[in-house]
């Protein structure tokens, strides 16, 4: 068993206690998407760009987090918080989310133009939560495997209960709802040197040192490509950020490969085993996953040889 993850000194063990449910079901679209590191990397950068379009969030992140000084540590902590909400035991998820909320209570200040902000402002909480979902969903759809409109809508619906744990009041129920939320905030969006500085960090590879070097710039351009046109225009991200054919092919190849290779000590594999499913449950065919879930929920359905949960 891999060492449990750690968040601000708290140990998170995705493999135990055996049987403790996560907030989302193993058959959820979230479980399918969050297992893919390419979708999380590209989608995570796109989400930050969407957030940084608003001066209140941009100032809050840049002035109160360690991202500028420690992009690796900050990225890891953000990734752990996202993972535990999807795959972690519910008790661990509640603890981490409460820790995030406690930190946010101290994030207050003023933008360079003098506008007051606080991280727990419902409008800002709603937007930050929505951008994460939009980024991960669309990155998976674009660079890993296409999703149907029904699957996309289901993904947004699944996000609501976890979002509410963070204090979110309004969570989009569809892609159209997200766009409507964006349109309400769009008059606030503006370019800023911090956006360029953030993208420079991403292109340098400091935030993802384990990723192949040739993917760093591709990752940044892919994230920009996911932005709705109005956001890219407002942020003044020019043609130097256009996604190339080579970028697209490289990211799709990496995304599809990552979607087929289980890492036994990873959160999705450990969470599957915790719930009595094979550790590679999420990497099997959709038909096999459905059959395993039916057998898992109804013990009278016999399991085929080789499909029992593996330690």
C-alpha cells in the first residue's frame, strides 16, 4: 500500500477504512475524469485563468497563497483537496474541506484598484467552484475521450453536494448554466501581468516537474484553448498561445495512455479497493464496470473469476 497523502499535516488514506463511502459513487463521471492526470493538469490551469480574470480572486490568490513562491507545493495541495473530495472517505473529505474553509476565512484584502474582497464571498466561492468543474470536464472531453451532453450535465449535477461543503450557494447544473454565470461576471474581467506571470510558471514546468518537458508549453496553450472566446479576449491572450497540431496530438496521446494505465497506489485505485472493487476498476471497459457495480450492490449476482477486489 502506498503512503497516505498529507494535507497540512493531516494524513489521508484513500485505502481505509474499508467500506467507507466517498461523496461520489464509483460509477460517477467524476470518478472517470479525476483519474486522468492530463485532464486535471490542463483543466486546472484553465480554471485558474478563469478565476484570475476577476481582480478579486486574482488578488486573493496572488497576495495570500504561496503559489508565486512555491508553485509545486501549492499545486500539490490543491490537487489533494480535489482528489479527497472525489475519492476520499467522507470523514477525510470533510476534514480537508473544513481546513480549506478555515484558511479562506483569513483571505481578505483590496484589489490594486481599491475594491474590497474576501474569499468567502458567495459570488467568488460559486465562481471558483464552477471554474474547476468546467476546466476538468472540458479538458477530459477535448484531450482524453469525448463525453456526451448527458454525461456533461450529469457531471455538473454530481458536483453540487461537494460544492456545498465548501459553502457554495449556486452550482451550475449544466454547461449552459456555467456560461450564464460567466456572462454575469464578464464585465469585470480584465487583462493583468499576473496572468502572464502565472502562464510563465506553467510553461517553465515548475508547477508540474514530473511532466515531460515538451508538454509544459503545450499544457499552457491547451488550457488557453479551453477558455470561452470572451474570456481569452478579455485576458488579451494572443496568438502566441494558439494550440498547435503537435500540441494536440501529444496531449491526446498522453491523455489516452494515462486513461489506460492504473497506478496501484494512486487515489482512484486505492479508493476502488476500499469499496471492495478491483483496484483497476476505473481502467476496465465501461461494460465491465457496470457489471462489477451491479454485482457490488447486489451480492446475489455472481462475480466472474478475476474480478474480485485486489489488495
